[in-house]
């Protein structure tokens, strides 16, 4: 599955645009999965979000389990454990894992220099996209010693993005990655899926 690259433009994701509406970029990244817009994301909503962008039932199930179980407690400081595994959108910055790209800072804001660094350092074949090998090299370069949970989280999230959004030549494009960071990619993918299903 790929995405329509013509649907994305760098002007639509400039930093000012991503920081409006009182949400930081990391919050916008996950808001797509808050299906009822109540500020809380339950596993069923994560599942629905993955299905909406074209993931199969198995991947959507595994992703919802992995994401909500991993992030729920971190986003609910001072609150009792819940078997419903809710994620609080306002506190998502507290769930940032290690061994990541650094594109989100500790407050969940977008760091342009870190984003550009991904492609400056790792996009060898083409400056505006990553091959599967380049992506693997990028993920490994971010690994912190013995941070196995962070390694796993980075591997899973980047490989899902690559699987869903690579083009027919196996390239993951820069504009697509940037739109993934601010969440607008998910909205577009869901829209494209709905249009295809309606035909």
C-alpha cells in the first residue's frame, strides 16, 4: 500500500501550522486515533484507527495491544492502573520512548533540525527518501545501550510506516514522513481508503 504523494506539500506542514489549535505536534500525531475526540484513546479506538488507514485485522489488533499497554500508564501519572488501558492525549509527551529520532522534544514539539538530520545522514540513494536499508541504518543509529524497549518501539513504528507508505520502488518519501509526524498523513490515508471503497 502506498500514498498519493501529490496530496502532500511541504507548505501544508510548516512548523507554525503544526503548532496551532493549542496542540503540540506529538498530540496531533495521535489525535487521529482519538475517534470520539474526548482526549482519551482506548485500544478499540487505536484498532479502529489502524483499520481506517488500511491495516489488516491482525496488525490492527497487535498494534492496539502493543501501543495502549505500553503507553497507558505513562500518560496517567498519579492515577490507578486501568485494565482499559486508556491513553491521555494531553500527556502523550510523558510516554516518549528512548532510542528515538529526537524529532519530538520532551514537550512534544517538532524539532526541524532533527527531522532534516534523518535525511541528511541516511538518505544516500536519494536525498528526499529512504530505502529499506537506509531506514534500518537510521533506526540502528538511534539505539541507546540496553534500551531494548526503545529499540522495539522504534523498530515497530518505523517499519509499520514503511510497510504502509513506501512507494512502488520501495522508497519512503520525506513529505510522507513529515506528515506522519504531525498526523495529517493518517487523515489523508483514511480519506483515500474511503474513496476507494466507495467506488
